[in-house]
């Protein structure tokens, strides 16, 4: 099943009305996900707990982007209430393995974020072999801002890798159909929702575009 | 000048007595640095402000390990009071360049952390070309835990790169002489101080070992 994840990670500041519109307009899609960043934003793991407490029926993704101490960091986020925790693909294999160990202990999942990683297909397969639930074909905001950036590179990598994957890197109303067609399991939407004049309307429109 | 930086980044929880012993036992070395992690720990940027306010004479290093939105994230940390901010070496060049842009606006510096990066020598030179103040030859806790790990790999990379560098990856009383001899500008010490029975004594002993 293809689902939509609203990312709060890139938000300059948490705007709770937007967060709320992400997670409460999900009546038609039980896997419509709410994402909380546990790193680099005020609140840390307590933000994860707050989101999970407010929306216990939603899958909460703590986008830790862990680079070291995989087991320790993932355990903190799972204990706080996260269902999914991310580790960077550029982290050492042992860091991914450690995070997977924590995920198994909590009966939860690890997402390996391939931002900045050149050989996304190879790393995606390695991440799955290490026990990741899925990988994220991800181009950062800085990469998206470069001339000639095209989301298709991510979709193509996902198709080639043949592992469960999400796509993050400029998903919007005009690209979400191609994302779904690529075989992605999750479309991660940030700016298209939180920068919209009406985030709730934007989220609903994106959901409606999923077939 | 060779200096010592006490890292709070890897601490499971901030232990302020240890932090305090890092920064107040610095009478003999004006550049004895205090490090604060602004990511993944409760407090976020307010932790940076708290450390800088308590110790305005110290160089505060916000170990953000930024992977995207380099200018935005570095600006947040510099505005909070950081003197140095780290960006991951595995981040896109444009992310490092963006963080350097923020550093220049604040008249501060960017450190490029080479954790997880295989070609540390090549990346170190690229980071300097992009405007980083120095690079960190860094092996994470997970990498250090692997059989056969040896700090010498980092020292050798630093010697070869011929750019200003710090070393992080198991610096302790028995290795700090070799770190200094390698030409490193900064020795980053975590566990050897915060896991010591008496962190203040451990910090003093490390400082005394610097010639």
C-alpha cells in the first residue's frame, strides 16, 4: 500500500496546526503518517512522545538521521514512542546494525536515509541486508536547490534497488503520481504541505491524488 | 597551538558537573574548549546558549553534524551562541558551502566531521577548499567498538591531508602524545573524561600531558 508521510523535519519551526492537519485528515488512509524530528529542534525526544500521545493511531517516524551509537540513539527514540527511526546511509554498517537491534527489541523498524549517498542502489541493498525496514531515496533541500535537479533520479534508483523505499526530495501534487508509479511505498512530503497557504487543504489534495 | 576539546556530544545525558570540569579547569590553556551538542539531546539550541552564557570566554562548538540545509542550521547555532558548528563530510558540497556562508556572516567557523567517510584525505582537502576552518578526523563509537580498530588510521589521514584537523575516536592519556605529534590542532576527548571516576581529575591529567 502506498502512503503519504508528512515531514515536519525540515520545518524551520514546528507549526502545530500544520502537524495536526497532517495527522487528523487521515480518515481515508490508516497509514497516513506523521513525522517528528527528534534531532536539531527544541524538544528532542519529548517531541516524539508528544506527537505519539496526541495521535496514538499514527505511525510516528523519529527522523533522527543517526550517524553513530545506533543502538543507543534508536533505543531513546523508540522508548519515547517512535514507530520508525532513521539512520543515515553514510553511517557505518555497525551503526545501522545497532539501530536494527534496538528496533527488534521494541518490535519497531529502522529506515535508512540515503541522503548524500552516491551509490543509492548498492547502499539500499546493503541496508536491507542489515535489517532495515525500508530505505529513503532522499535528496536534501540543498541538493534540490541546485540547477538541473530532478526527482526522477530518486525514482529510478528506487526502481533499480528492488527493495521497499520511500521518496523525499520535492514530492508535490505534480509529481506524486510518478512517485507512486515508481513502486515507492511511501511519499514523504514536506514543503508542499507546510509551505502551503492552507496546509490542511494541501495535505488533502495530495491524499486525493493517490490512486 | 594544540588544544583539548571536551566533548559532551556522546554523553548519554548531560552531566553538568563533568561539563563544568571541562570548562573551568582551563586556566592554563585559553583555548581549552567546551563542546555542546545541539542535536539529538534535550534542549537543542538553548543548550548552546546556556553553555556560552555560563562560559563566555570559551570556544563553544555546536556539534550539529548537519546533513542538509547547511546555511539555515548553522545560522541557528551561531545565533544561539556557538563559535564553531559541524557539518558532516558526507553532506552535499552545497550544504558545506551554505554552512560556511552562515559562518562568514557571523565571523565564526565551520568544522567538517569526516565520520563514516572513507576517503578522509580527499574529503578533507575539499572541505578546506569550500571554506571549512578545520576538519575532524573522526571514528564513531560504533566504529571504535569493532575488532582491530586503531586510532593511528585517523592520525595518518591527518598527516597526509595537510590541512588543520582535530582527532576524535578514542583519545586518552595513553594516546594524546601521538595525537599531538601527528600535527593535529585539536584533540577531542569524550569518554576518557565523562566516564572517568573523577572527570575533573581526568581533564587535568590530559591537559598536563600536552607539551
